[in-house]
């Protein structure tokens, strides 16, 4: 799993039948404190994430293990919304502090 931040939406009116009614979000890999560290990519949203949230993203075959993505041609799926992170017992990110 990766920690990523949602940075936008992707609209595709013509897509594979298994992706109909699925929201696509543009995400960017982030560090434990939410700072960007990598390239952006598209992920299927299965949890109702919004723009600017820190999320957990499953990649590869694991991305196809949710009820909504099984047998779908996906390799990145948002599987969780991060509430907080801590490193060595110190809080490094808290959703309530950034998205209040």
C-alpha cells in the first residue's frame, strides 16, 4: 500500500464496462506527513474520498481485490482514507488539523 494525496478528478465517459459508475481520482504519492514525493497517477475510488485527502492506495493485483474492482482492468485502487499518522510515537499528520 502507498500513502497518497488526492489532487484531482479524472472524467472518462467512455471506459471499460467494469469501471462504469466508478469515480476516478488523480493521486500523488506522499510521505507519512502528507508531503508529495512522487508522480501522479489515476486510482479508482472505492471509499468516497474527496480532493485533498490523504488516502491508502493498493497497487497491482491487490487493487483488484475489492468488491467494486474485481475482474476490472485496474492497477491502483483507493482503499482507505487516512485519519492520522505517527512515527516513533509522534503525530506527523492529523486529518482534523488539515481538513477541518
